[in-house]
């Protein structure tokens, strides 16, 4: 039985799940289990509000916003406090590409060293190609805060990645 | 890419870095392959459940990722350039040979200095950066005294004398939050502070690579960090010997060598590539300072928590973080019990996710949710009892008690030292509101 207003949801979810999952993997710094959980939660929420979402336009952008907010809310909900030196996530994922080179691990691990909000800024700005203002909107913070986080996150990534990034990008 | 309004070399470099980052992120992101149909099916199941439960949003089963394990003490803070870049460098397939001309004290010179300070043996895989290098000076070699190769590295950095960062570099990590073999912190005759640490590359010990370090901070703000491993690289290399090659005393002799201080003095002030937070003239004043989030200090929380404990328990040790989080280890005569608490302001926006339809509402509007389940760290037999509360003004107080003195150690007693009722009394105490 189909719920009223469900039309198009399944097609949308099937088309976007892969991208959402990849975004989530970057957001979580390579924690694929948490990434799966976040995507399921995001798709679940889209399912509930699909009728409205599908009418508004750009459901893909909306889904990304839900994913980012779900991730940030999850970080806050945890009853412990995050630190940059937290244990590294489980990177040994059987679903990952076979050529799982150390360079990929390096970037994902470097992302994992950022704070959750800094990571969200990096993913939105450089993976989703969102503007400062759009990023601010998704994260419910001012654009000044996004700029500050961006400068800081890039500074840290430069230190963490060093020359590795140019080698990476040249592959 | 964000608009850059100036054409300075720094901006061009920054733009290049951002371009590369975008490309690298896409490559990294694309390498994660999803089980799409599984995700879609699971998403729909969640959607239906959400519809059924309406207000009580489902919080996912595997979402409870415990990250507090290595939390409390900043063993490797990021103010400096020390650790992360070494890890990255160690992973590079072709290490960059040290240069002769990258600063007043070159990378080659630093490697030479390091080798001279080490006992007799063979050296290989020499890497280094000089004092003029954007990413800061360091030297690393693989040293073999005949008993197997071990990586030894030194990194140099400047810290603000007397600052929190300077203090943290030489403060032993909290044993309740991180497991290691030995650590001492002492003051030397020249008023430098020295931390000698014997621990593991992976705090969860999934690989038994040992990591021994010596960190020295001088009153003038030199920070020297020497690390060694019982493997040819810090990560991704097999354990090659029982212990790292240098004894703690030898490590100390390396770290206190005056040559390192001379090299740090040669680092230009404010070199490129250092943390640029707050220094970008184009960046308006931050709306928030992420390193010092608003919220009650950990010390105040710890004090308040101690004052609310039942009379039959003693506080064995305590700790916590800068804000919002504290823990106590208590003993009621039957063994230690770890007690942690978060006091978080302004959590109204996630209230409906934390407190479902089954949450209890007190006469003053405070909501209370309780749970009793296995501990977050997966240690054997550990249970975690939690009382989560939120006031009408969004103040969340969540307290958990464990049947062990350290979260990642196996259970040492049947139940935590406090009952659910006692936890509930603490969490709903009026004192939390008064902390402001």
C-alpha cells in the first residue's frame, strides 16, 4: 500500500542514496557505520515530509541539509564531548573501493581530526560546492562563523596533509 | 571556491590548496561505495516508524558512537605542527629527502643533529624539514641498533610561554580516559617542564605499536617533541621489536639537547601555514569561538556533582573537559564506579529527539528519560546507567554511572555505585540551574 504523496520518493531515494552516503562518510571522517545510520535517518525524514519536499523543488539540496543537520544534532546528542584527538574511526570497510590507498585514508583521517562543525563546513563548501551563505544557512550559523571555521579548518588540513594533497590530487 | 579579493601569493596558494582539496574530497568521497538498496529500504522503514511515532524521532541503533575514550587530556593538541604531519609523512610512499636550504636551520641539518644524538646504529628513511618550511621543522629517521628498526622523530614548535597549550603538552593524560603504560611529568633545573610518556600508537590497542615520547617546554616557549616507535613507521608498519629503541633516559637526553632550542629560535615569527585562526584580516570577528564554547566549566560541574553525591560514596579521582563535561570516580566500599555528567545549555532544538513519548514530565516541566544498557566502550560486562533530563529553558543534564572505575576496563562490580534513583536526584537537582 502506498501512502498518499509518496510518489517519486522511492525513485529519489534510490538516485540520491549513494551521494548522501558518500557525503556522510566525509562528514563522519570515515565512520561508515555512523554514515549509514545518518543516511537512513535522513531518508526516513524525507519520507515523512516527502509531499512537501517534492513540491518545494531541489529535494537533493534539501536532503543534504537534512543530512548535515542530522549529523550535527547527533554530535550534540552524544552524552560525551568530542575532542580533536578522539579515537580514529574504523576505516576498514568491506564496501570501500579496492584501491583503498593510504592517501585516501590520509585525507579521510585528516577530516576526522577536525571538529564536527569544521568538518561540516569543509564538506559543504568543497564537496557540495555550497557558498558561504548557503553553508551558513544549512548550519544555522552566521556567515561570519562559517568564514572563521573555514579559515581554521583549511589551516589545519594544510598542516595535516602537507604535500600529500598535491600527490593526491595529481592521481 | 570562495572569492578572493587580493592577489597576494598567500591567496594564490590558498586558492590552489582549496582547488586541490575539492578534487581530493571528490576522489575520497567517490571511493565510498554504498549499499544503496539497503539504505533506501532502511530509510523507508525509518520513515514509516517516524510516521507512526510522530513526535518521537528514532535515534538510530548504531548511532551511539563513544568517543570519550581518549578525550579529557589533550595529548596531541593541534596548536602546533607536531604529530599529524608526521603521520602523514610516514605514510608517503616516497619520503622526501631532507633539503639543505629550507631555512636558517635546514631539514638536512636537523636530521644530522638527530642522528648525532642517537646511539650507534644504522639509519635509513631520513626525512626532515627546515625552520623555514611552511609546515614547521621536523626530522625523522628509522634507527636500527641491531635489534630491529624503529622510527624516531623530533618536531619543533613555538608555544606561548605559560599558556594553556604549553601546560597541556607536558601534562600526563588522564588515565581514566586513556590507557598507557607509564607517564611522568617533571620540572627541570632550568624551569623547563618535561613529560616522558610510554603508550601506544593506537590508544584502543588494535595494533600493539608502542609509542614513547618526550615533550619538553622551556620557559622561553620552545616546544620539542621526540617520539619513537617499535616499528619502522608510526602507522602501517609491522611491530619490529619489543620496545622502541631508546630508553626513557636516552629519550630525555635527546629532547633536552640545546641544538633544538637554537633551531626553534630560527623559526620566523608567524610563518605561513601556521594556524591562521583570527589572523585573517578579511575574517570578521567570529560569532562564536569554537575552542571555548559557552557553558559551565568542567571544574564547576565536577564540584557540583561531588556536592550532590550520597554520603556513602567517596570520590577517588576526578576530571573532565574545559566545559560541559566532568567525571568522578567514586567508591562506596565495594569498588570503583565511573560517573560522568554533561551539562549542556540550549538543547531545546533537539529535545524531541532525546525525549520521546515515553519520557516522564515533572511538575516543573523538566523531562526525564532513563536507560540501563551496556557501556559505550564495549568493555566486558560493563553496564551504563543513564538519567537524561532537560529543563524548560533547554538546559540538559545527563548523568551516567558505570560498574567499573574506567570506561574501557572490564566490569569490576555488579552494578554502578549509585542507584537509578540517586542518579535521578542528582540530574534533577536545582543546583544545575543555578550554575548559570
